C-alpha cells in the first residue's frame, strides 16, 4: 500500500492498539460509562473525577482520549469542557446497559492483558503462560482459569456477555427445531442455552458443566435461567446425558486434537442415529487470510489454554473421523460461526 510507505499510519495505529484498549478498560473499571449513562446532563471532568474519586488531571486526560477514539462526545462552552456518552458507549460499555460488554472488558483487562505480556514466551515455547503469569501449572487449564471463586465468576461473566452479540445468530444458523432435547456441553452460565431455549421453545435445553461452575451459574446467573435445566459432570472423565443434539460452543478451541477427538467420540457414542452435534467457534478462513479476530483468538488459546482456532475443514475432518456425516458450515459474518453434523 503506497500510502503506508509514505507514512505508516496503520502501523502506528496498531502499535497504539494496546493503549487504546487500556483507555476503554480503565474507563470501564472506574465506572465512567455508568456515571455518564445515569447523568441527565453532560458532565465536566472535575465532576466526573469527584464522583468517581480520581485525580482531576488523570480524569481529564482519560476523558479526552475517549473523545479521541469516538467513545465519548465533548462540547466546550465558556472554557469548560462537558463530556457525554455516545450511543455506542451507552449501549455496550455501561455495566447496566442493555447489551453490556462490561464483564468481557473486565476479564480482558485483568486476566487476558497480563497473560498477553508473556506472548513472546508463549510463541517461543508453544504453550500457555499460566505458570509465568499466575504461578499455576500449565497442564490444567481450567484449574488456572478457575484459580479462585472471584476469577471463576469473572470468567463466567466473560462467557455470559459474548452471547449478547452473537448468540442469536449462531443458534439460528441452522433450523434446529427438530431436535427435542438439546445439551450444551460446557455450557457455563447458560447464556447460549437461553438463546437456544428462546429460538426453539418446544425443545428442552440443558447446560452440562463442572459442579462448581453449575453451582455458581445457579447462584449468580439464576434469575436469567428459568428456561434451561442444569446437569453436573465432567465431559472427559464421566458420563454425558442423553440428547438429540449436543452443543459444543468454544469447547474444542480449548483443546488439542486428541482431546477433541476423545470428546467427539464420546458424543458420537451417546448420540442416536439422526442426532447431531453443533460446533460454535470463531473459524479461520481456509486461505489463512483472516478473520483477524479468529487469528487473535488463536494466539489467545496459545497463551491461556491448550487449543487453537481452526478452519472449517479441520473441524469437518475431526467430525468425519469420528463418524459424523452431513457436515454443514455456516459463517455468520460475526465473530462466531456454526457447524452442524449428524450421526
Ligand atoms: N460454552 C460456553 C460458551 O461458549 O460461552 C463456555 C465455553 S468455556 C471456553 C469452556 C467451558 O467448558 C467452561 O464453562 C468450563 O467450565 C467447561 N469445562 C471445562 N472442562 C470441562 C469438563 N471436563 N467437563 C465439563 N465442562 C468442562
């Protein structure tokens, strides 16, 4: 690109990417978006600083940077700058907003960000950096992710908030109404299961997850969960309940191929002929040229887990190796895509 050779605008913007992320994360952690959403009128940086207990100087710089990235608006009148929320900030960034991504941001800021500071070691060694970042053994990924009750709830908040954006699209990528009983394996808080229950009201939907996760889901995410049932277990070492359709959303990307095949075989054995499995993942393009989101998620799996993101052909290969057929791929055009396969 000739413009980039004249002056590397895009490159400089990329270098700044982590700082831009941190501007949004910091505002979120301090409660800037909630304050502005709940305020009837635009606020000065002094007022925001006073309400949130920060330094006036620090807050002024933070608010200005948020204006610079079009997350806030500013009007300067009589020498006073008054800041207000944009529609995007009000919809997605405040904790109490309709499509809040607050929990996603908190997890990215407090857990993903420290992990990514060890990315060079992750690439060098080809494995996760839970040891270096958190002092935890690299073998047990979920022991690291769930290293405290607080961390577990933060992770569950992250999982819960993603389906605000893509949930409806991935569950309606195929007409699943023919499947009477649906089990979402590793279904966590039940966010995707709720989307399933809403899209297919005559099907029964069950979330299957580790006991402590189910307990926390029922305790902390329960009012939202009336339409789904919960079942505890371990999908590697235990039994899985009978179902017409098994959902694996963001499960296979956590694991290396041999563990994926083990899990798919277990599902195949539990599945009746005509039953199916729905994979929901951020899928790479076959030509390796994107999507950038999936490529970045794949690095995230390297630094945090044991798996990787894959292209549809890799999922199809694992599915047909297990014995599934009628493999259909649906790209949603958003972050997550769906694959349906039938026994
Ligand atoms: N499916 C959810 C979603 O997409 O939002 C959560 C995906 S999260 C990356 C992986 C999930 O698998 C977690 O909820 C975790 O507790 C669950 N999990 C991990 N190991 C498991 C096991 N051995 N048996 C059952 N669930 C497990």
